[in-house]
C-alpha cells in the first residue's frame, strides 16, 4: 500500500521557500495534488542599514536572517548559525559560517560555554521571534545587539487548502511556529480530520482545546525532527 491509496493531503503552511523545500522531501511518496503549499506567513525584507558592513560577527537563527543580511561585505565576516540550511546559505554568500547547534537553545549553551567573543555580535531576525536571545547573551557577558531584518506578514489559507478542510479530507499539518499555529487555529477552528505535527510543546499547546485528529510533537525541534515525524504520521494515516 502506498500513501496515494488513501489520498491524505499534506498541507504546508511555511513561508514559500521553506515550504517548497519541505515539500521536496515527499515528492516521491505523494502525488502532486496531495501536497498543498499554503503559506500563512509572507516574508518581507527590510532595507539593510549601512552600519551592517561594520559588524564582523553575526548570528543567524534562520535562513531568512541570512537573506536579510545579503552578501557578506568581506571574507572576515563571521556567522554563527543555527542548523545546516542556514549555515550552508551563509557560507554560499561569503560568510565564514559556523554551525553552532540545531536550535537557539543549543547555540546559546555552546556560546556561553565557549571562549567569549570580544567583538560586537549582531543577531539578525524577524519581527516576530520567540525567546530573548540577545538579552540572554548580554547577561552572559557578550556585547550583543539585534536588527529586525524582515517582517512575517500573516496570510489567509489558499483555496486548495480551504477546500481540503471543507471536503473533509484527511490532512497532515506540520506546524513550525507558534504564530503559524495561532493563525491556523483562527482560520480553521475544527481540525477533527487533521493530524498536527508540532515542532515544539509551545506549538502543540496551541491545539490543546481544539478538536483534532491527533497532535504529535517532534522529538527534536528542527527540520530533521519534523521531516521524520511527518513521514511517520503519513504512514500511520494509511492504517486508519
């Protein structure tokens, strides 16, 4: 039996570039009409400040942060990154990129345990972000500042996504952020035919009072953890 026989719909609500990447993991297992890309957030980048070129050490916790910063001003610009994708992108844009963990918690722990960085560090992130990395680094003795490099503008679900819910299709919903979870919950209050895959307990908790088919939390709060659990849930849907 293959995934196609029960025709579940995989609805990916990440921003479009990240959604396309995640969809590519399932192209061999799902038919084209079973994968619905419906971003609930649109990334809009802000103009880069001229002073950005003067900073020699940047923190990137997402690939959008790298895109916001753009091409490195010189070969000496150090980039402390979360995850392989972010690290690889920073490296391709000319930064001296280092992967410092698979999530923000690992990055913070590693930096605090290691040799202190004497120069100013700039964390580039979006308008909406979880945690308080900059102040935590300051408390640990780092000279750290931040720049909001992009906005994450809320979007409505696409017509194909809405149709899947209205038709009562079985849906698999990998959710990568608490804000996305809240936007989805507002637009689709009943998810009884949906299997939600949450990247963290904070995301899972958004659906505590929602009637859903199931809510599962990834073992690790990263792309690999979400990919693994999504594949597992897809396989389990076939047995229902």
